[in-house]
């Protein structure tokens, strides 16, 4: 029982991490694009 719960928790936090990571990557890409546009 506990093993299943910890697996579910791990899976969920991995999903949250990847969502957070892609969001951060997009933010960084946007910031970089804006900065290079300004020159």
C-alpha cells in the first residue's frame, strides 16, 4: 500500500518538475529573444 502511494507521489512530482522546467525554458527563451531584439 505505502509503496503504491510513494510511487504515485513520485510520478506526480516528476510531472510537476517537467511542467515547471518547460515553463522556465519558455520564459528564458522569451527573455533571450526580447533581449536580442533590443540588440
